[in-house]
């Protein structure tokens, strides 16, 4: 893609280079090599810590030596999702971007602007020689999307700035000053498959074309969840007849609302037409329920070849558990000023079956840590009642708002001077690495900003190009101040 007509040119040039580098979560080695070489080739102090975070320091511009050091931070990994029929290897293939009006998109895959555009802004600043700023640190963390292991492994003395600007937000004109904490629950159902008896009819049920989205930012937008939809139908049918699961695959990432899925089931042969009719009625019901948020849903049914089956009891337990599982918004914030913000939620993210086990993943979020514990316990109890083995990670903490933040004040004032209007100062239901930074560096003054992104964590991810210039101008004004 030609970036010559895009502004700021330096940022989009860096973004184009980044999108040539494979950087799936937990496999960011090539990106780390690129960053280390980038810093050292320019004679900048460049450090890499034990977990793979990279820090590049740049001295103050002349006349700005007495300014406080500011740390800019982005994560280098990206969510890797693609359309079902798109042939693409995220470990080797470059992201193919294109321009659609004022939006930048990718061909059939996630764009990687979350958070590649933040990285590109940092690299453009490091590469420039005409920007007014004090001492600058650019921190690039790894594995934000699947475990926050980069931020979690950050040592207390790695960065020296007392103010940090996170460049991982997705709405220009909004300054984020707090975020939710989160945790992931994984349930495993173990079994030995059984051979069919010969009187079953096998059916493959498939959902496609759902919108999906970010499990934090989009959880309150009434988007259909492919796992919950399939569970709903299977539960209704299992109440009518002897239904058995053969396989079920839906969802890919713990932090995305699942968009598609396929289940192979066996039913008594005499029930096949009843199931087909029920599926058609179910599809019409779902399309009516989600007629605003889901514009292109597909519900497919076809006969399937016989294959080994999950035991009857295990099939029932899985279906009942996923029908019962809390999904979506659990509670809104009670504070009057924040009553628009989701407080607590859970996302049923995926189910994958094999010859001997079914693995279900769900992610929980809350800005109130006691409420996070409660929703996690609710999800765990549901799975335990169904006979699953349950594991829950330590998760990541919420980032509490600092009412006395000097950095927030500067960010608001410079935005007003630049654009003639006030930005919104908000909390976000998604997780940010700022929560972990606040544990390592309790005195760190932080904000999060970024250009406008839409449909992140999906192949429809897109970047609103004009807002990149706005964020760039705003960031330069903050640094100069």
C-alpha cells in the first residue's frame, strides 16, 4: 500500500513496515529484533528485558533538558483472526492493507492497528529530529492480547519516567484514566468417545457471518455470540430427543466475541427432519432478535459422515453448562458519573473438542475487583456442577482513576487549545496494561489515548485515518508542555 498521501507520513511509513513483520501474541521475536535494531542503528540507548519488552531512550531536545521524563507505551503483538475462507498464515505472511475512503482496512484479516499504530507513533517520534520534547522513553511490551506477560514481567526499575502515556485506546477525543481488571476461566471436560450404534443420523450445524468484536469494548452492544447461539439450540433439541455431540468448534481468542462455529451432532434417524425444521425456525428467530447488530448471519445445516460420539452424560453436561453460563453484561457501574460504563461482564469465548476432551474458555472483566471475584466464582461453579475441571488465571488488576493527575490536566488543556473543544475523560471496560504498571510503579501518573479504531479483534478491524494526525498533534503538544 502506498503511504505517501497519508498523514502523518512518518507514522504510516512505520505502520507499513510493522505490518510486514509477523507478530502473533507469544511469537513476537521478529518484531523484537526489529525494534532492537531500530534503536541501536540510530545510536539510541536500547534495552531488552528478560521477558522480551523493549525500551528505547531518547535524549531531550535542546532547551528541554529540564523537562520530566515521559514514557510512551504500546504493545507489539496483535490479535490474529481471519475470515473462514481466507488462506493466511500469521506466522509468515504480511498484513495486506488497503484504503476505503477515510478508513484503512486489511484483506480478510485483522489489521493489527491494535496496537501497531501505537508502535508506529513511537517509532516515528524516535526517528524524528525536529520535535520538541523532554527526555523520552518508548516502551514496547509483548503478549498483551493473550496474557499480559510483558507488562506482568516488567521490573520495577526498567522505566524511569514518572508519567506514562499508553497509546492503546481506540477513540480519538477520549482520554482514558481507568480500566477494568480481568481473568480467564478454562473448563475441561474429559471423556472417551464411543462408536455410533448405526441408527443415528449425523448433522453438521454451522453459524457464520456474525459481527463478533472485542469482549470488553463491545460486550454491551448486543452482538450475537456464536457459542451461546449454538448452545441455545442444542439445549432446546436435547430436551426433545436423544441428541449426542460428536464435535464442536467455535471461537478462537479469549478476548473476542466468537463470530462463527460448527457442531456435528447425532440424533435418531426419525428426528432428522424435525431438527432441520427447528434449525430453520431458530435461524429466523435469531435474525429477528439481532436484526440491528447482525446484518449478515448465516445458518447452515447439512448431513455429515458418522464419527465417534461423546458419551451421553458428557454431551448433556456440556450443553447444559453452556446454556446456563452467564454471558454479556452482568452489572453497570453504580456511580452516577459512570452509570453508562459496564462494571462487570463475562464472555463465553470458545469451545474446542478433541478425541478425549472439550475445552471451554470464558473471560471475565470488572472495574471492581470484588465483583470480578464474584463473577469468576459464578462461572467456575457452573462448570464444576457440570463435572468439568476448572482453572482460572491470576488475571490482571483494574487501573483506578487518579483524581489529582497532572498529566490528565495537561492532556485536557492541550486538546482544548488544539481543537477548540474538550475531550472526554473516561474509564474503559477493556483491560489495559496500565493496571499492571500501577502495581509496579504506584506513583506513575498515566493516561491512555489513541486514534479511532473499529471492530478490533475481528477481520473487519479498521483505522480512521484522519484521527492519526489528530493524535499525533495532541501527543506532540503534550510532550512540548
